[in-house]
């Protein structure tokens, strides 16, 4: 199994020379075992992924955590959607008053996008998810709702003995009255526990977070505590604030690690990184 990062920026694409190290594309991760092809979220990074996909890929599964625009903005620019011989499956949460199909259709409509969903040569297969467990090829997938505005899922993806946990948009402090001391009441714990790698929201410094409580994102300090609680092997901090430069991200991580010791690997996620299991 491999996981390749095509976008790890949060909220808004932020290209520029100040963001060369960590990248500016929004959420998108390719996960594959050579036979089955998964894509986690359809942020702006999915456009580049689609350009580099080989012609041998005929079935694609796109797993959406939620439908905020930074996680769906790349869908209409994903080249395989326009290939009549490629079968695309879209998985994600419904809203209480709106189906997943209806929500996706809104994106593929004026004034947001000129191509309608019905105009695509091969209509995507839509799969509504709640708190679920299912299999795609040799991948075993578990989803749970996590704390973020609107219906939002975390994904636990297992292949053989290896586990990826993916929660790019997640406000940890809203999920527990006693964070980080009570795993049973911590949003996302069952998704993250004992994962080989946890991709998790760490949008803010704690000073930034204090001004944005309830916006749906976490401080790096809390993300480190969550990874420790979950006993993961590696933490890859995700959803970088679009206004934070490479230097600022490095400084945020340095300050949060200063004088502390953790028994797992820690890094700021970078566009272009490849994880092999």
C-alpha cells in the first residue's frame, strides 16, 4: 500500500514561493495497492493527480470527508470523470435534510460550475455513508462522525496489518469535556487508535486557535496530545492554515516540540510525500 499527498493545505489553495516546501493545494491523498485505487477528498490537488494517472486505472473510489468547498473544488477538474471508460465512485456523508447526490449536484451546477453532473459521459456511482464499516478490494474501511461544522467523517483504512487514519478537519476540544484525558469521549479516537500514520488537522498555533474556537479545526498542541492518546506510530499534521508560510509552519512545530518528548514520529505533512507500507 502507498499513500501519496497531492494536497494538505486547508480552506483555500495558497500557491506562492513562500509555500514551496509544504505546498498550496487543498486536501487530496492517493491510496493504492496496485489493484484498487482510492482518493481521500477532492480538493484542488486532485486536478494534478488526474493528470498523472495511468490509463490502466479503470475504477476509482473518491472518499469525501465532508462537502466544504476546499474538499470538493477539484472534482470538476478531475480528468478521469470525463473518460467514458472510467468508473468513478463517490463516497461521503449526507446531510439530515439533503441527500449526498443532491449535495454533489449543487457543485456541478450554475453559478458554481458550468458542467452539470448529468453531462458527464459516465455518471459517478454515489454511496452514502454514516458510521460504517465496508470493504473496497483488499481495503477495510471504517468511518465515524467527527467534530466539524456540517456532517463530517473520519476514515480508518486498513490494508493487511497496516492502518491509515485520516481526519483533515477535526476540532478535538469540542469532542470531549476532558480532552485529552478520556479516549471514550474523544471524537475520532476509534478511527485513530494504533494507526501506522495519522493524518490530522493541525491548522493553528494555540494562540490562533483561541480566536477561532468552534470553527472546526485544531491547534497543533491538541493534535500532538491526540496522537499520543491514540498511540499512533506517526503523526502527519494536516490542513495547514492558508496564511501560514513554510517558515511559520516550521516555527509552530518547533515551539510545540520544544522541551517535549514523544514516542512516535511527527512531521508537518508535505505535498508530494509518499508513504509506503
